[in-house]
């Protein structure tokens, strides 16, 4: 199996997103890039260079339901007639996009206000995020993939690994024969993925991400193909780096918790050196860290309005 990296531009600070083309006696795309003209042109150039036509593509696999990864999926489904695969939890989200996005924002706002984040600041920050809603469109997922599911396309054989944390239905795809893992945004070599916090049945945040890291650490991965940046070989080292980063962030939150505080106040004190525009992301990460610390018995919450946390 030949693996070809296709880098597509995105409007996000993280930079280009990777679409992975797998070529054997079948052709598979992992992720599609955003629904923008620059992304579309970059994908077309990459496929031409790889000598792959639209009708050569046999399947489209999604790692997760963020529009920089699935935005072009419906267009590609129509042009290739290839079925789209995703985890059941992501299937619902991408099929109902962008309504699903607006419902998520409503949940984010409700939880943010409960944890002390100012309403006006929330609305100001999220008005900027709304500008990129149009880089995705709804797509029908014909084939759902659960943890442990095996996908075979000719000589290409992949096992699905469910890794909630970044999103509820994040999937990695393992080629166990060659020791290759297509890991979306779950593991990046130099960036710790955003994980936010839990919301009812939504399995995001460090509580779930920690379990996914445990699962991935047990795999034999010789080469990792992430959703952003380059492929890398030291997969075990990347997992360790992310763990250390999460541990350091949790330690800073605990250190800042010298008296009962809201998550918003803690984020302000623990992480004062924030990039402009990242205030809500830092706050959301802090809520997730507090849930993680609560699970391990390190903090307790008082359900005031707003919610406050104290050390145990």
C-alpha cells in the first residue's frame, strides 16, 4: 500500500490539514479537507499528481466531525460515488451540519455561563468562530464504523480504533501489517489536541482523552500519519509528551486553586499568558481539567451559580 500525503489549506491557525490517499489495488481517502476553493484546487492537484481520478476512489473515511476534516466529503461522495465511513456519533453530527454546530454552541454557552464565563465575552469570541461555519456542509454517512471494525478494500486492510476526547466519535485507522496509524487530530507530534469538556453523553475532554491515550499507547505503531503536520515515527514519545503536557496543565490549575474559584477565574489565574482570541479555548480546557481532577478525587464542586471548585 502506498500512502500519499495531500496538504490542503484551512482558515484555521493550525494551518494545512492532511488528506491521506491510500493506493493499492483500491484507492481510499482518509478525510477530505474543508469546503473552500483553495482546498478543492489543492486536492485536485494532489490527485492528478498521484494519477488518481475521481472514479478511482473506492471509499472516503472520516476521522472526526470537524469541518476542516469533513467539509468536502459530500462533494467528493457525489463526484466519486464512493461511500463515506464514520463513527456513529460523528454520523449524526455531519449529517445535520450546520444545525448540529449551532446546537453545540448553545450547549457551550450554557455550560460556560454556569462556570462563570461572561456572556458578552462568549458572544464576542464565538461571533468570530461563526465566520468559518461555511467550510463544511452536511454529508450522508452510508457506512458506520465502530471500535474494532475491520475495513477491507482490496489489499488495503484497516482496523478502526475509537478514541473519544477531541470529539465523541473520533476514529483512528490502524494498518497493523505495516504498523501505520492514521490518527486524525487525536495524536499530533508537536501539538496537544483541544479536548474541551464533557457535556452529558458527549464524550469529549481529558476524562475520555486519558482513556484513549491508554488505548493508543498499547498499539504497535511504527509510523503515525496525523491530521496536521508531517508523519512521524516516535509515536510512543508523542503520547508521552501529550501526557506530560496535560499533567503540567492540571498542576497549574491545582496551584491556582488556593480558595474556591470558578473555572473562569481559575483559567485567568492559571494561564494568564494567552494568545489573543484564545480566552474561551483556555477556559474550556480548564473546565475539562477540573472534571479530570474531580474524577481523581483532587477537587470538589459546589453547584452554585456559578459553579465553584475547591481542593479536597
